[in-house]
């Protein structure tokens, strides 16, 4: 394992405002597979490393990398397969595979005690029943996940303050014989990728009204939705041959879906492929980021709402992907030079 010094990259802006972001290497390994799936919230980054969930505390040093390992800590060391981490506030959640797949969580503020996130702390078991569970998603005081309990993937929910323990009630959000996956939420609206129409469309559930609505029904595939704090939904679609990023406001209609698509716009509509759009769970105004094929390798592109400008992140010879955003910081994977990286970009 090797830790690199910070490198600085000038982001090439597509708009009228020049933006300079610092890109630092958090971790470098001689591996094609790990580390992977990084998530960031505040000063904490969590990620998968082989079969365990690891953490990195950005608050430990002002620099991203030091010769010591003070910023790094193990969350799991149980000899099982631990995947799909997520983080919100002090809560961390992930999937453990044993005889079944179960959701566990811990609290960073309780480190060193019951429910803490250090490797030898006793973790909190959220589920305890036979089914395939995937991709837990934390937001505010709720936990959402994909669950194959009834023969297809549905969206399930529990409240962290009331019933997120295995012997209490969970709530089933969707009841459909087709898959509902790739969940995202702002805490009031839950949005997902839905296959009930024979292709991937987008649907949402209003938790306050306890009512489901279609959001985008179209040709091609509408994938991996993300929702901002002000009720804009973003996604990527291949309906125009290449994959492009679109957005629409669900606050502009009483009925979110309209057949004329009058409230739908292309944020990134080039001949290149743009996929896997991500926004911050917190932060106003947010940075939006996605993967792009416009370089010789896979890079990142984004939109800075504060400065009303686009930006690019590209590291020659390294494919970038799987971004996660908190405020104006972006963490992402890199693969190249026969190594696997975790990077962080701070956009001021």
C-alpha cells in the first residue's frame, strides 16, 4: 500500500466561470478490485476494501495523506463479506453476508462502546430474516433498502429512531411484481428505478402523502435517479442513443409526470456517454457530478450551481468513476497503471 501526496488539477470549465479544484489521493493499492464504492459525509469517508468496510477521517489531519495511518480505521473485521456501505450524519450502514444478507449499522459518535463503528465495537443488527437485501441508503432519520423478500426487489424503509431494529416493524414502500431498485431520497420523497413497464422508468413515493407517482416514463432506460434538496430529480437515459444526464423539477407540477415532458431538460446532452449522476445529501447549493466518456479514459464532469458553470476532472491514463458528493467535496475511484485508487476533489 502507498499513500501519495496531494496533486492539484485545474478543472477545465465548460461555462463562463473558471474553477480550480484540488485533487488528492487518499489511497493507492496494487489491486484491480479494491478499494471501491466510496461514500462521503462531512469529514468521514467509508468504502469497501476486500471483504470489509473501512473508514477514513479527514478531520484527523489537514492533509489528506500522511506517512502514518491516523486517518484510517476498520469498521468491520468479522471474517464475512461486508458490502454496500452508506453514511449520513454519524450513522453508517452496510450489508453482511452469512446464511442470508442482513443490514447492520453503527454510530460514529459511539465509537468505543455499544453501537460504535470501530472494528471491535458491537454493531446494531437492523434485519434478521431470510432474503436478499441490497444497497441500503441513509437519509435524515430513515433507512431505505432493496429487498427481495417477495420474489422481486421492492423498496423497504425503517425509522432509525423508532423501528430500525430486527425485532421491530419494517415498512414496504413498493408492492409490484417487477423490480424497484437504485433508491435515492431527500427524506420526504423516495425515488427509484422501476421495471414495471418492461424497461427502466422512474417512480417516486411521497412519504408525507403516502402516495406513489410516476416521474419519468419514456423509451429507452431511465436509470439511477438522484434527488436534490430543492426537489429536482436527475438521472441518465439512453433514449437518444447515447447516455445523457437529464433533470426535472417535481415541484413544478402537481402531477410529476406529464406526457409532453415540458419540465424535462438535458443537463449533459452530448454525443458522449454521461452516466451515474450524483448529488450531495446535504449542501446548498450542491455540486452535481457524473461519469463521462469524452476523454481517452473515463473521467468525471459536473455542474457547480453556485458558480453556474460546468467542470471536468480527468487524470490521464486512469479511469475515474463511482463518485460520491458532500457539499463541495467529491470522492471517487480510479483504475489505471495496474493500481486502484481512491481520490478526493475539493471544489472551492
